[in-house]
C-alpha cells in the first residue's frame, strides 16, 4: 500500500500514461500503478546504486520486469526515445533538485512533481519553461504537508501570490493548505518577536512582517 503522499501522486497519473518515475527508490509508485492496472509501462530511474538495487528487487519480486524498466541514470537520462514516455514523475526531492533535473533533460508533455521544499521555485521553473499548471493537491503526513503539482506543456502567467500559494490550491483552498499557511504565520510571528527583541536587522523585521501580512491577506484573516 502506498503512503498517503505517494497515493496522492499516483492519483494524478492519467489512465494508460507512459511514465518515467525519476528517483524511484523502491519503485513503489510504478509497481502500484501497474498492479492497479492504471498503466502498462513505466521507467524507474535511479542515480544511486543502493536505491537502484531496491527498485530492481521490487520489480523482480513482483514479476513486472516486462512492464517496468529499471535504469541507473542521472535524471531524465533514464528515458529512451523508444519508451515513448509522456509523463515524468519526480517525487520526494527538494524543489531545487527537481528544477535542476528538469533543466538538464528533454521536455515531456506531462509532469507530476512533488517537491518536499521550495514549491515556489518549481512553479517559477514551470512558468519559465512553457508549462501550465493544470492541477494541484496537498496532503498531510506526519508533521509534514506535501504539495503535488501537475503541469502540461502550455503557457501560464502567474502572479506572485499564485507562484507562492499555488494557482489551483488558491482556488480550491483545501483545509490542509489553510493549516499549512496558518502554521507558517505562527512560525513567522515567533521569528518577528525574536527579531524585535534583539532590536536589530530592521530589514528582516520589515521583510518578515510583510510576509505575515501577505499570508494573512491571502487567508483572509
Ligand atoms: N520518489 C520516491 C518517493 O517519492 O518516495 C523516492 C524519493 S527519495 C527521498 C529520492 C530519490 O531520488 C533517492 O533514491 C535518490 O537516489 C534519487 N535521486 C536524487 N537525485 C537524482 C537524480 N539526479 N536522478 C535520479 N535519481 C535521483
């Protein structure tokens, strides 16, 4: 069974998509998608030997070697032309690493990205490279919240608010998203108090209070 986070990623995959899961580790995601008959072909890419072995063991154990190709490669280099991949999934990494991996490879029409951090950097990358966000989701697991972003080739013009909070999340305003940003307000208020006590770093004080205002404005509180 997939974790809540990976289940939300799996949920964004279209029926019969041909996916490449980059940084697949145990290859749980493509295995689950094939076993649930959502897809019939996947590439599981890994750049590190240990996780690559994990993926290979899982695919052999599940007898899926004809459907899932496990490859040891850096980023999108795991994908061959004849794979006819249409969907690239990159989950469980920092947003900057995700952007770097996308930067260094060919372009694919459909992306499903789950950055652990720096979601805004991912949205900025997508906008700058002719992708359009078509769907977003957010899930809570343990102490963390995770955002999942699906993008297609296309144009978008996001403003600062949309880049930071997610255009689709801003529209749908799910409870977990609201909680995430309320938590961020509390965290920033603590920082602000500390800065004010120290009576220095006027610039950071201003910056932090502006950020708090921006979030409060978006949440409508
Ligand atoms: N995608 C899985 C998930 O979401 O549960 C595994 C996430 S795991 C934390 C990140 C994986 O990405 C690691 O196994 C790491 O080896 C792999 N990775 C990091 N950089 C990579 C790159 N440039 N190309 C391929 N895999 C990479």
